[in-house]
């Protein structure tokens, strides 16, 4: 029984720690890191036109490499592709390359809110 109590104390002392994603400024760095990711998530954002039948134009592509282990800790790395002249073509080439490497899904990663944001939304 004594060993069970010490195990319970150890478990109850554990704390969840939020580690924000690492923002990368270089696409080649992201592509290298993506080889080690458990999954890659991409999230496209489009320009909003005034008409419903407007052709969607890509404005930004956010790439997120989830589950990249560094010193025993799973980290998340992000790269944002925007302000590029031919973004549609470049984005499709990047996604085709990433899909050939492994698990790629379209979606978004929930972001943790800062304490200030949480307090501001408190009823």
C-alpha cells in the first residue's frame, strides 16, 4: 500500500504545461522539420470577395508540423506562406511535396488563449 500512495502523489504532482508553437521564418527549415512530424496540418485562408460566385483566391497558407520530438518533448512548428505573387502555384507544390512524405491533413490547430484574453471573456 505504501508504494501505491507514493505513485499517486507523483501522478497528482504532474502539471500540464503549454508550450506555444515555434514560428519558423524559412520554408526550407519547415520542410526539413516536417520529416520528423507525427502529422502535418495545413490551413488555407482565402480573400473574401463581395460576390458569392467569385473565384476563391488564396491569401495565406499556414503549415503546422505537430509532434516533432526535441529532447523528449513533442513540439509544434509553424510556417506561414503569404505575400507571395504566385501563392496558388507555390502552395500546391508545397502540399504535393508534403503529401508525398507522410500524413498531411487540412484543418486548423486550436490555439491556447492568453490569460488576458480569458479574463476579457469572463462573464
